[in-house]
């Protein structure tokens, strides 16, 4: 199984809502990532978890809160978002150890903040 | 710091034409280099990779060679198809489970 799954596929939320994005992989990867991608731009790294511990936070606003409950799951909790947070949110995973390895990306969650 | 510069798009080709998308990089140490492809409405997929100088990555008719002397990793395909229409990202990473640096992406459209 070389798949990263993400739910939901689409999400529309108001600025006062709380919602969560979910990501799952069963490849035994111990690094997991959240990216934000705006239209016609490359993905921007938000967070990296390595062995279920947060290892990189790219100065992301606190209205985004990541969680890694186990080695297969990664969540992104959203609260009090702004319209400019509307984007495609991508989850990825990779092996840890050896040469820097490729990342496996999920299909993304298309988020619209109204 | 690390950076990746990709050939600006969009690129429009006829079916069966030769494709080159240029990619040059600046990095500390010995990064691994990647080409990812993103089809409309989807996430990124690894197209090919190379982990050391002079390595050639290849997949689905695409090739790229890791050239340390010119700090380049140009993507080539001898005969493109309509189904190759997508956005192509060059990327590097020099620490495991670390931050990857992506180029701005090149949009390829192949016309029948």
C-alpha cells in the first residue's frame, strides 16, 4: 500500500468554526508533513513530525494546530481561520534514515474559508 | 540557504515533441534531487529522483541526470503525450525528514 489518504476532500468553513483535517498512511513511514498550496504555487511546508514528535514548525499561526496521535495518523485542527487560509492542504509521508527520501503525497483537502 | 530555480512556463508542445524543463539548484552538502508531477485536482506524485552526482533518474520515459558541476537536474522526455499535461516541480532535500525546497513549478500543456 503506497497510498496517503486525506479526508475530507473538500471543506467549507466559516471564520468561527472549528474543524479538523485527517491524514493516514500505512507504509511504515515515520515522518509526516503538512503543506499548504495556493493555486499555481509550490507547496509551502507547515509542519513536520518525526517519530510522532513535532520537529519542524515553519512559524505557522496558532489557528493551525497539528497532532500526530500515532505513527499512521496526522491531524490538522483548524480554528478561527481567515479567508486567506483558503488553499489546498496536502499531507505527505516519508521514510526516516539513509539518504533524504521522496515524499508520498495525499490528494489534498480543498479548504474554503468564508 | 537552499534554492531551486525552474524554467518559467507555461510550456506548450505538440504531441510527440521533445521536452526539456530546466532546473538548477543551490544547496549546502549533498542533497537528493527530485521531480514531482501534479495533475489537475491531485496531490504531487514522485516522477523520478537521484541521490548522488551523476545518478540518472528515469520513469515513464522521463529522465534527469544529477549534474554537480553545473548544479542542474534538467527533466527530459523524447516524445510527450497529451496525458503528460501537468505541473512539474523540481525539488531538493538534504536532511532526512527535513524541509524540501521546491521550484516554482512549470505548467506543461501538450496539444494533440
